[in-house]
């Protein structure tokens, strides 16, 4: 099963928010490419900050301060290119694109210009695992799908700032001491705990887990065990778990339904 659209049951357009750590940006652009392949208008953006997209990731990068201005300018561009990336300003000294407040993304969606909006709604400083602070994640209320991401690279690594963003919060959620080796059950708990990476999701949104960097048989098996833990707890409300690798083919190596 290699289609994100099929695996996530993406139908009729909507807003997709990505949270967690270990592959959000690469997943966002792979998803945008897939959704725009048939000519559907797609916006990739963020409620935090991302590195300014390369031409390979997105051939059009726009900067706009308002939903109205973006919608007006995007209509003409979308006739030639179905995929646009946009933010509120460029931070040149960081080579980063600052995103929009969630309310602005709600307004962009209401404009009807885009059939799909893919939002990086969390920051993780390039780490493999995280737990959110009180102000995180920043998910637009119009979101119909939330995908939580963790890198399987974290399995067996020490619970320290080298591998984990906000390790003290992961320790609090999982009960693992800081510095202890990260277990598969700890990663499952970060997904399932009310204060974990899916915190604050809109009530109407379908939730999926994406276990990234399954680039070896050992990581794939670890991913399978984590997926089974998540899917065995029906009360958590996940629709499914994807195991894959955002930088290689096949993108999806295994899928577990939790419905």
C-alpha cells in the first residue's frame, strides 16, 4: 500500500495537520505532491516555522500577511501550478518561512481557493521524538485529519536532548527516567497519552500515527510492535497506523487499521 491518499482515506478535500517529530516536513511535501498530481489545488504551510522550501519541494513559495491577499494572488498562480507553499514572512538569517496563525489558515480554507491544505502544526528542532509543551501543537480548528509522526530511529536511544525534543515532558508522560533507553512501549504511550503528541486535536478530526524511518528490518519490526500497541487500545480513537520512510521508496511499508 503506497498511496497516502488511500491509506489515510483522504476524500473530498480538507485540511491535514502534521504534529510530532522526525519527518513532518518531508511528509508534508510528499503528501502535497501526491494530492496535486491530478491537478487539485494544494497549499503547504505551517503554524510554526519551517525551512524555506527548496524548488524540489515546492516550485512556488508565496509570502502574504492575510488570508484574503493570499487567496487573491493564489488564484492566478494555481492555473499554472497546482501546488503552492506559503507563509506570513521570510526570516532570511534563519532561511526559514514563518507560518500563519491557525485562525488565518481557517480563513484560507473558507476562501475555497484550495482543495487541500497541508499544515506543519508542530516544531521539534529536527529531533526524532517529542512531547508538546502547554502551547503546542498549534492545530487549526478546521483540520479534518491529524497525523502524528515519530521517527523509529528513537527506539533504543537514550532519552536525552540529542534525540528528543522536550525530554523532560516525554519522561513525565512515559515514566522513563531521563537518560534511560527509549522503548517501543514508551513511543506508543507518547501517541496514546492525552498530553502526548496528539494533544489538542479538533474533535471532528480523524487521527493517524506515522512511524517514520523504517529503513531496516529491525526498525520495521519495532514499528509493527508499536502499531499493535496503539491499535489494541480502541479508546484512543486512532483510525490507523502507517509505518514507512518519507525519504525513500516505498513510502508506506505497512498499514494497521485501528477502526
